[in-house]
């Protein structure tokens, strides 16, 4: 049964991610067609074709390796004649009068990068027919290019928003708990933090009980005051207890509608691990507060996703270093960071472990899977907005630069500089693409060899 639940979790996660990829590509294809562009292919996956069907001028299909997808929009790169033209320049006579315009054309060369660009152009233009001249992507207005290229990652962010909003409005946000001043659990004895979940032995209970347990404080009691200071939230309770060190403590709680007063002495906070040095100035009472996920609507979801955006941007900046850490974990140099990045394979493993965990309620399992899918969609969307080719953000940056360049030329009453030639950035795109491929392989291998587990 556990194996079947594990498989179910993996299948559900994989299906959700593939559906998200398909919707991402629709986010590109639909506006491209709406603007009159020609889309010849819509595929989910890479590698050999498993299935395909021609519908009109577009071939829809599935590839063997389900790790992405793509749409083929005709005319992403301009032809050689346009690419080699620097810009229109004025031709003047001997008196300085403008008598026309000429196109200055650079001389080509046979350098490696030039050849790469030339080959890419040739491949791009092999399938273009004369009647496609007015449907080429590079001829789109800059704002149409932005809409087409932003459509894919925007779909992923919208999916994430809908999933997050649904979870936050019904179940609540597991990552943003509301902590009450009511006690949920009283620790029986003082244990190192990493052992706090285990049952105390009779000897530990007799020799080292927690102040709360020794005083008779119980689960369900609500804090009223600590050493005469009225308590309004749990953060205040923590601050008062920590500042008390090993001093006397008067704790007033409410139980069954009545206020009860307990006298005890806080002890020093136990170390994280047994044998570690403790801070003699930090007090410890031995209680765990009651908490529940914070619920909220659209505004709350937008606020939380704003915070997530900041965190994702930070994580993207440190992604290469974190992937390098995974590589070192693979060869046994260091342990893998349980909070580090995972691939789709790792996400599938986490989904399987969540679904098959015997101590997690069904509702929590469903919420965890929804949050996992939402998180992947949000990251995919944000990652694709990075302004580097071959990512969608690179094309968006090119379109915006085209708008600035042509707009500036109009303001100065200069000739139109023409379309931005993204083919010139293909060498950079190849380097970035290779880096993404290598990082993806490292993460996949890491998720197989040194996987992040749910317990982590």
C-alpha cells in the first residue's frame, strides 16, 4: 500500500508539472497566433517524438524526455541581409544636402561565433516560405514580442497564484503560522533541541523536569502574564522567558475560565545537540505554543508572493553556488543542504514520500502536494524571466531594447535603426544554455544519489 501511495504521489506531481509545461507553451503559442505569427510546432518534452498530430499549420506532439517543452515560432531570427546591415545612413552631396539613404553592410568573416550565428539563421530560414514574409516573429512590434515571450512564464506564475490562493483561503499558509498564547504541549524533561520529540526516561523525568512540567502547567492553558507583565502574543512570552535566565518566575495562566498562578524557576535553554555549550543567560520554560496556518484572501496571497519573489531572486543569485554544493555532496565531500535546490526528479521523490507517509493526515498530504506544485510553477516562471538568452527573459530584454533604440531614434529624428538582432547574442545563449543543462544534470544526479528526504 505504501509503495502504491508513493507511486501515486510521483505520478500526480509529474502530471501536474507536465500540465504546467503544456500551459506555459500555450502562453507563448496563443498570443503568437493571435498576432498573426506562424507556429509550426508545439511539443512537450525533448528528444525522439513519441506521438504527434498535424492540425492546420501546427504539429502538436509529445517527446520522449519529459523535462520541458517548446513551441516553434517562425522567424525568431532575422535573415542575413537584415543581420549584416548596420543601419540606414544619410547620403549627402558635395553641399551637404541629404539626397538619399544607403545601407552600410559589414563584411562577414569566418570566425567560430559568426559561423554559429550563420548556421542558426540557416536553420531558422529553411522552413520559411515567401508567403510567410509578413508573419515573421522578428517583424512583430516590440510590445507584441514582449506579450508572446512573457506569456509562458506568466502562465506559470498565474498557476502558482491560483494554487497558493486556494490553499491560503481554505487551509491556510503552512509557512506562515499564526502562533497563539495558548499552550499546545508541555515538555516533560529538559532535552537537547534535536531530541525534543522523544519520550523522557523515568530518570530524566525525575532528575531534570522542565520548569513548566514541575510547576503543573498543562496543555490548553493560556498565558495571561509572566512575572507581572501582561502577555499579548507569543513573541512576548519568548522574550520574557529568555530574558529571565535562571531566575524565579511567576506564571499566570487561564484554565477553564479561571486564572491560576504558578511559581517556578526557569532553567538555561538546552543546547541544540548533547554536549554542546549552553548560554547561561537564556531562560527556558518548556512549553510549545498552539499554532495554525494563517488564512487569507487575494491581498494576503499577493503579499506572500511578493515575499517569495524576493526570496526567489536571492536564490537565483546563489543558484550556481548551491548546485556546486550538490556536486560536492554527490562525491561525498560534504553533506547535501536539505534546504537547497532540487530538480523535478527530487520534487517527484518528495511528492512520493509525502503521499506515502503514514503519520501525515490526508488533508495535509493534499495541501503539501499543492504547495509543491505551486512552488515549482512559481520558480519556473521567475527563472524564465531572467534577462538572458535562451530564456524568455532574454527575448523580452531584446524587445525592450528595440523599443528604446527605435524610440530614441524617433526623438532625435534619426533613421529607424531597425529590429534588434538577437542572433548576435547566440554565443552567450549557448553558454547560458550549457550552464543550465549542466546544473540540471547535477541536480538530477544529486536527487538520485544524495536525495533530499521529507524528514530533512
